[in-house]
């Protein structure tokens, strides 16, 4: 399977494809570091998240031939990502969910579903996206479906936001005691604890 020419590695700790996509911004409340600087980074995310069922040579070739189209797709993807963040952050913070982002989710979902089919597979049925390797915006299809499924799923009660003030990543808390506070204990958790320790020692 072909790999996009990027060394970007994404943290897929959200527990849901749509949340992992939302988390492609690091330090959102402060620095807002963009981890999708180009179309190839978007494809790289899809590869790491196992969104694409086949190789991505055709998508990368299209980006080479039509860089303007890749740029437009990226802009649309970022706009959709921010709409998802507006929805899920409002839910986790118990705010009213804004209507415009929900409208964008619905329009993206409606378009996505025109590319999906239920197909027989031995003695069961599977969902399959048609044209994932040829439509440059195809990564948005499974992300939109994943977001809709989460919104309609009882799992939504497990939605959390990282407690680190400079993070704001979203994740599903499936721990036994339902007290997970950090997107990643080894990253945000340790950093916050180290800062608190430093401040305590300094005060003493």
C-alpha cells in the first residue's frame, strides 16, 4: 500500500474516528498547531486511521495534477473539522449546540451516503464506500458517518475533553471508574502533574 510523502504521525486516542479527526489540532486553546498543513497530511491521517480500503496512489496523483483541487478539499475538511469540534465541545461543556455546524454535518453526511452501499459478504453484510480511491474528498464520508453514529449512540455520555488547559482534545472515556481526565496520561497528564509539582516546590 502506498504511503503519502509525509512523516506526520497522528494520535488516535479519541476512541472514535470523528474525534480523532477533530484532534488534528494540537494545543487548540493557546497555540492552535495545525497538523493538516496540506492535502497529503489529510491523506496520511486517513491512512493511519485505516479509512482507505485500498492504496491511495490515485488520490496522490490527482493532488500532483490538480493541486488547486487538493487545496480546496483541505479547506473544506478543516471547515468540517471545526464544525465537529463546535458540536462535540458544546456537548461536553453542556452548552447549546450551534445550528450551523449541525447543518454542515447533515449536508456532508447526505453527500457521503450517496457513496455508500450495503453489500453481501459470505453470510453477512458489510458497508462499503464506493470511490474512496478516486474522490479526493472521500475521507470526509466515513468521518461524517462516524460523527453521526456517535451523536445517536448512548456512548455519547462518555464524551470528555482533556483537562489540560492548553489541549482541549476530545475522547471517549471507557475507563471502569469513568474518571479519565487526560487525552493521554503520558503526554498531558504527566505535563500537568510536573507543572503542579514545580509550582508547589517553588512556593515552598
